[in-house]
């Protein structure tokens, strides 16, 4: 115990007093690591890297779990290495693991850590020899790299797990990682009771696609108002270096656009950083302009500005939040009929999409019904109850529902018709049906004729995430991973509305 206490004192003698505020933390990083961390974002809705570092370091910030969504080259891995070093120096005995989308990615953070510890006199803090996967300090703090496997993850019990490039994670490994952390009290020079480390998981990544793990984490954090995971977001503009006179974007009266290719993104804010007393970032203006010139607008928006994920593999890239989501219901006086579409499910959810068609042939999706592990009789009852509020002209369903059920001896469609529902079950290929949805989302002439009410959360999410297999670029069939059910319900409705249909008269009405 005496030797351990001596080692703690030696660390504090080298590293100094533990920072108590965000500014003291920034000052420590600049003094000891010779790194200036941006303290304020240039985009109002974004965060500065210092905000993430402060949240990671000060254990009283909540929630402890966090998500960092940042651009390519935005310093995610580097700042996570700084956060790891700070934890190891000022929280004796803490155990940290680095889990990345690949072992090579994890080694990049390890490389950053080695470089930071090579700075005098911090190199004196290293205990023994640094290995390819492990670093230990003389105060007992340890960081180790984990392989992307359940075996590696499941045997872990540490205070902090930093996950780099979460977008590349296997979902089963990610689920296993949720049970790897535990609380610990570490000694502290500024607190006789020590520092309580509650245990936390940090996720850092770009956001490539709207159907990956990172998109799910970001969306969930936003939907839950960041109550369970704190979201930090910055893009290329937020980490720009101080702009020099080489790039002229401001005149005496207004912004001139011909002199700088970053004007639309920066709007002169990088030039005004010094006057505002803000610490600049690490990316030069010339470098940012060069990067922009090499990529498409969609890649720039997704991977550098962090505005939205790319929709390259999406089945319905025509869907646009700004265009197709409405906040009001259609004028009842303009409605010509009310219709619905239904996708049958047992373990998978049964989905019913309700919509109104107006005199201009615009289809307004008004609400949705979603339920799993429920017999058809209950779904029929729900539809009939809805009909008492708004009479339903007809319901479009999957033609596969014509098959007889083993238990009842009649088909689902026959059961629904027997219950008094008007059913349309036009048979059409999935590609033809999707083509009809695309036509309404983005017609070659005229305005879109498909609008979705903002309350239809599940359908909106599925329109964003419905995708083709990423690893099979020649496969024309969309992935069946849960986002297909609501789209199928929408497709059955639209193909029965916009395409000639036929159905056989049920024997129950002979």
C-alpha cells in the first residue's frame, strides 16, 4: 500500500493537480501535451471536442454513456486517446478497454497513446514495457485493446469501454459489450473519499448509412432527449484552423462567395474565431477545400459535415424529410376516399398504414398501427374500431394472404372479408410496387403526391432505413431486417390504388 501511495504521489508530482473545470482541463492539455483543443463549435447545433473531453473526464456529468458523431479526420480517435490518458493519469487503478471496428483501428488509438506518453516527463509514468495491446502506468491504471469478438468482450469487467468506429461493429459483439463495465472507486489527491467511476461506454464514429448501428445510437439518443446517452456532434467546419488572409470571404457589407469554396459551410466563422477568443481546430482551410474537391456532395454532407447519412444503398432515396413529412392533417373537405395497407405478421409485427386521398390525387398517410404476437382476429377488431371513426373505403393486403391457414381452413384474406372488410389484393412484383412509391415521392413532372404525417414514426424510420444488402452490390432484393414490414404495407396500399386490380369474390358472399 505504501508503494502504491508513493506511485500515486509520483504521478501527481509529474502531472500536477487534477483539473477541476473545463478550462483547467483545456489548460492542462495545452501545457502538458502541447495540444490546443477547440473550445467552441462553429455550427450552433454542434459541440466542440473539449465538451466531449470534459464529459468523459468529469465523472459527475450525466448520463455517463455518450456517443460522438464526428467527421472523417475530425480527431475522434485522437481525442479518445487524450480522454484515455487523462483517465489513466488522474484515476489510479482505472481499467479501460478499447474496442474498435477492427483491430487495426484500435491500434491507431494505441499509437496515439504511445505518442502522448512519449512527451517528457509523462514517459516516466509508464510501468514496465508497452506491448502491442496493453499500456500500464505506475499508479496501476491499465488500458488494453480488445479484438472484435464475443469471446474477447465477454471476459471483460472494466470501468470504461471506448468503442471506435462503431459503424463497423458486429451487432452481436455490441450487445455483448453492454455488460462489460463495473463501478470502482479510485484514489484521488483532491478527495479523501476517492473518485467514484460509475462505469461507462463511449461510442465514436462517423455516420455512413441510415441503417447502421451508429445511426441507431444517434437516433435513439435524440429521441430520448439524451437521457441515456449524451450525444456530441462536430463536423469539418468545427475543427477548422484559424482562417488567414489567403481566403477572402468577407467584404465591408456582405459575404462574397467567389473567393472561397468553403463559404457555404463556414460563412466566415473561421476567420472570426480569433477575435471571439475561440481556440482553432487542427484542419487547415486549404486541406478542407482539397478534401471537398475530391468527393461527391452526398459524401461531403454525410462524412464531413455530419448533416445526414449517405443513402446510396437505400431502396427509397427519394424520401426527404423536408418534402414528404407534414405536421397537419389534410383538409377533410378535399378527401375523396380513405384507404389502408396491411402487412401480415406473427412474430414480426403486423403493420397497418392508414391514408386519405384528396382531389389532387395526393395521398396523405395519417396514422399507423403496429403490433406483434397478436392473432388476426385482434387486428381485424382494431381495423373495425378505426372504421367507426373514419369509414375505410378498402384495405390493400399481401396477395400471399390468399393461402388457407392450417388451423382455420380459410385464408387470412377470406377471414377479413368474412368480417365485413373490403379487401384489395392485387398481385405485383416488389420492384413494380416500389416503382409506384418512387413515382409518388419524386414524380418526373409535377409535385410529390405522397405525404407522411409526423406522428408515423415507424413508417418514417423505415422509409429512411429500408436498404439493399451492403455486401451484395448486385443483389436487387431489399434486405428483410425489420424495416420492410411498414414499407410492404405502404406498397400494398399504393399498388392497389395506382394499378388496375382484380380479386375473386369470396364464397362467404355467394
